[in-house]
C-alpha cells in the first residue's frame, strides 16, 4: 500500500522564517491532505489538495502537488512559535477507504 | 457540533486485560475510521466502518482486536488480552462519506499496558 513520506524529518527555524516540508507517495490519489499534531494531542486537518489541483493556499499555508512526480510540499510562511508541531501528509488513494500517513515532520519554531 | 469525541483520553491496563475504546463521530458523519499511532510514528490505518458494517478491516491484527459501529451508540474498538506492544495512541476519525473536505479526528485514546 502507498505511504506518504515526508522530508525533512525535523526542522528547526527562527520565528518569522518560512518552513517547507515535502512529501512523496507511490500510487494514484484522489487527494492529498496535510495535518498538524501538537505533542500528545490529536490531529488537526490543515488543508486538502485534489489530484487535479496544483497549488492551494490557506492563510499562511501553501500546498503544491505534482502528480507527475508524486510529491507535495507544504510551506508555512512567517512562522510563529505556535506552529511548533509535527506535520503529516496523508494520501487518499483511488479505490481505498483510508488515509495513508507519512511518519511526519517535527517542526520547531524558536521565538 | 462537538466534533469527534473519544473516551477515555488515557487508559491503563495490565497485561491480559481488555481495553475498550469509544468513538462518537461528528453529527451527520456515518463513516468511522480507527488509526493507531506508535511513538515517533505516523498513523496506521486499522479499520473503516459504517453503521452496523465493517467495510475494511485490512489494517486490524487478526487476533485480539475487534471493532463495531452499532446502529445506536459510539463505535467501539476492543482489544482483548492486551500486551505491552498494544501501548499506543488510538485515533478515531469520521467523515460524511461524500465530498473531500478531509477527515475529522478525535483527540485520541492513549493506551498504556503495564
């Protein structure tokens, strides 16, 4: 089964900087989703990009999707200390009934 | 709308006991998914249910684990004769079964087997 894999695994940046994370997957998808998880908490849905979309924005978030390369990126602009969390990509594959998650990126934003 | 409600938030069980995890989906959502997260790992799919039906249980261990989503009441993930390796965070998500607005996750149940 396919699985999103994020790169890099851990990122430490200064407040105000941008943070970029990448995700790759293996099979055809309906959509790709990004989630945030604060330590010890549940997942919060951030943004969903459909397979026929190439770029999507939501506030300080920008997601791109390249289906030919089977990859996606998540950009957080003007990061804040509150953005410190783990970020997961998850793919919703054609014909499947579940999300396939990557292992996540740990992002630390230093005030 | 209270979102996806999971309880308990934390559960401690001794080896050999049973663990019962509950999930109430968002109002209007008829599709429930259970995922397991081991420390420092992503979420792994376990089972997908609709009311009174198990649609896909390909991620469930073949023994000791079972799930149900009855006509009335919450979805239950049941782990019999727990072992230390069952210690993990178990997350439930729900969706309306149509559209693609993403899944809504609960806050999870953290199971510790001692």
